[in-house]
C-alpha cells in the first residue's frame, strides 16, 4: 500500500472517529485522485506524490472532522464510502 495513503488515513482517523479505517482510506484515495485529475486538467505538469500528499493533508486538517456528514448530505456518493463497496 502507498505509504502516503497509509499515513493520511491514520491522520484522518485521528480527526474523525465516525468513520472506519476502510472509509478513511477510501476518502484519501478519492481526494488524492480528485486533486491529481483536477491539477492535470488545469494543464499543470505532475508535481509528484509529495505535493499531492500536502494538499490532501490540508483538506483532512480543514475538513476531516466533517467527512462523515458528507454522506448524509450527498447520498449519490454513499456507494463509494460504503464499507462493502470500497475503491481499493
């Protein structure tokens, strides 16, 4: 497993005790992929895992405590964060 993903997952779990390890890992993967895709679509060259890790860490620091509320407000994403239907 990617060391960055593992570290970010542990950080997210420290910030939010309403989600499982699997859900936290899925959040990290979703945020990671979203940032890299958006960055590439904007025409930027790949800046590496370190930069992506910093951005995802910032999102976790700022919003991680509330990630579990996202599912309740956005049910169309529930299948992505359901324990049985993980991305990884």
